[in-house]
C-alpha cells in the first residue's frame, strides 16, 4: 500500500511539473515533427511506445501544410507521450523486483 501511495505521489508530482513548463513546445512545424519523430523512434526501438503516439505523429505530418498550429500541438503531444513512455519504462525497470512476491 505504501508503495502504491509513493508511486501515485511521484506520478502526480511529475505531471504537475510537466503542466507548468512545456519543454516540447517549438515554433516550427518541421522542428516539432522532427523532435516527436526522434523521441518516438527511441521509444519504439526500446519497444515501449504507446499505441496512439504513432497515429498522432502521422496526423501531425498530414496537417503540417493545412493547419500548422494543430500540427505543432499534435507533434508536441506525440513527443510528450514518447518521453513519458520512456520514463515509465525506466521507472518500471527500477521497481519491478519489489512487485514480485517472495
């Protein structure tokens, strides 16, 4: 129970910190998409990418010419999801042993 509360607290603190600053915000459609693609490729190569991230990235690429603001927003969200997937995997790698019954 204590571990669950600790993990929940860490998650809330992480999400609150992300809400205050947006390190993924970029001004250019091309740079936003390139950033998201790089992060997605890393998550995908480690086999931890989330399902919707690829679709979001593809949609951002399609909207790049017609609606750049929405494309940037989608690319930034895809970059965030890919980074979060990597962080989630790293956290699980550190803590999985404590979940195994002894």
